[in-house]
């Protein structure tokens, strides 16, 4: 159960915890971290693995994660250049919490869908 903590106020926009939550709240970030959790991956393979992400969005997300120190970009001096991405030690610390979130989703997604269906049904009756 989440508990209020006098030292951590995620409702304050300057709170480090809130900043960290903003980092992982992006769906692409979570999927990139998940895709890289098995080891280094090249850009094109990463894009194929993460269905629905555009090249532009993947590039932006990777740059942000590199800036945050969550992943490392390695360019190999080949023609054409090969680029690999891998999680840093800091990035690897996110795997456990994200796995917990994924497990929660697997456990409760049917409940969420049922609640959505019930809400839509009740909403139609109100109209």
C-alpha cells in the first residue's frame, strides 16, 4: 500500500520521485527498457521489436534515456555505422520495478476491462 511520506511529496513538481516517475511514465520508455533488458540491441531491431513506434519517436526516446543515463549508445566504426543500445547499471535497476508493474497488469487487466465495460454500459444508460 502506498503510504504518505513527509520526506517525499510526489505532488510537488520539484520532487525527485516525481521526476523519476515522469521518466518511466512514458509508454515508449517502458517498452524500450523491456526490449533492452535482454542485452544490447541495434536500432532497427529495437524498432521492429517495439511495434507501433515511429523512427522519430524511438530516436527521441533513446536520446532522452541516454541523457538520463539509463542506456548507453555504442557506435561501431563500420560502413555503414552500426549502433547498439544497452541498459546501463542504472537502467538495469528499473527492470525489477517494471516487471512488478507488468505482473500487476497481467493479474488485473481482466478486472480493468470488465470495469471499463461496466462503466460504458452505465454511461449509455445515463444518456
